[in-house]
C-alpha cells in the first residue's frame, strides 16, 4: 500500500527534529569538553556553564581539585585512625595472653566502653587535631579561591581575614568519635554470636582477620567528607558576604550526582545574600537529599564599579 504524502511529511519533520536535537547535544558536549579543558568546568560537569557562572569568574576545575584533595586527606586521616584504633583495641583485649575466650574478650571490651583507655583517648585526640587542621586548611583555601573570583571580576579590596575557628572542632569530632563507636559496637556484635561464644578460644590473628573484614571505616569517612563540604562552602559564603556581593546564585555544577531538589535550584538567583546563605547555611543546599554530601555552592558577583 502506498504511503500517504501527509505521512511522509510527518516522518520527515520528525527526522529533522531528531537531527536538530542530536546536533545540539553534540555541540553541548563539545562546549562542556572545552570548558573542562580550560579549567572553567569540573570533570563531573553534566551541563555547560550558565551565563552568570562566566560572569562570576569561577574556575570550577580548581574548586573540584581542591575539594578532591581535601577529601583525600581527611579520608587518609580517618582510615589511619580506624586501623590504629582496631589494632590497639585488640592489643588491650588480649594483653599478654595468646588466646582468650569470647566471654573474656567481651569483659575487656565492656570495660573499655565504660571508660575509654588512655592510649585510645590519645589516638582520638591526635586524630581530631589532625582532622581539625585539615579542615582549617581547606577553609582557608576555599576562602582564597572565592576571593580570587572577586579579583578576576575587577575587585580591589584586600583579602578578608576569616577563620573556621571553634567550628573546626565541631566538624572534626564526629568522624573520629564515630570510628571508635563503630569499632566497639561491631566487635561486641561479633563476639556475642553463638558460633563465636561456643567456638573455643580465640587467637589475636584469627580475630584480626574476622574484624578487619567486618569493620570498615566507610561511615566515618563519609562523615569527614561532609565536614569538608561544610568547611568549603562556609568559607565561600563568608567571603562573599564580607566583600558585599551584589548578586548571588546557586550552583550545583560541582555535584556530579545532583539530586532532584538540588537540580531544582541549580542556577537560582537570590533576592539577597541573606536568602542565599539561609538556603546554603552550612555551605551546601540545606534541602539536599544527601544532606552534607551535597557539593553545591553559592556563586557571587560584585559591583566593583562602586569601590
């Protein structure tokens, strides 16, 4: 049966629309690649830069590198702390004995939970100090990056004197404490299993093999990563506020796995700095489904002609 002319026309129109869509997608991908090569866009970018992101003179590639480096550093601190805590816990459980029963091990563990041993407290304090210093460093770097955006826009004010201050302690303590809590909890659960309780005496080597496989520091690492995101974003917020930005926008370009809520505010222009920093109070979008895992941030534009 011959095809009606109207049907042929509709098919051609659909093909034209499809070809146009494919051409636009190809050009967009090319633009994203060029922006990434120039350091203007991060490696995780899923869209091209908005016009105001160009105006803000933000170098997202540098921001991404700084964030990744900071996350790598706190991950190292947390993982090292986890290993040291587990090693010391087992040393305290066994003492000078070559083997222990599950009951004896639980008794020693209960005593440690009731009163944290001195050597464990020192490990926790040292780790908190190291993590605090790492967070203070990333705060300073992020504030400096935000200030350079202002300078590239033509601003002439000096670098604001900003500090993370006591907030560094509040951000550093949770990941460290979580490590110890998680290790003691999972060790207790392991020793309380009927097969372990009735299985005869335990050797340190055997218990190490069991616990290293069962107890991972993923939760504490995730907590430390969230602390990095907060320190980074707070530094940007306070820099933009101190330098009296005239325009403020939400940007989720750095977040390669943007949730539905963050995607809805990506590119949003705020009526005031107060409104913006209320929504991004802790440096990331407060309504994000991933909470502190959000890598969104605020972008600032300055009216440098009034300076």
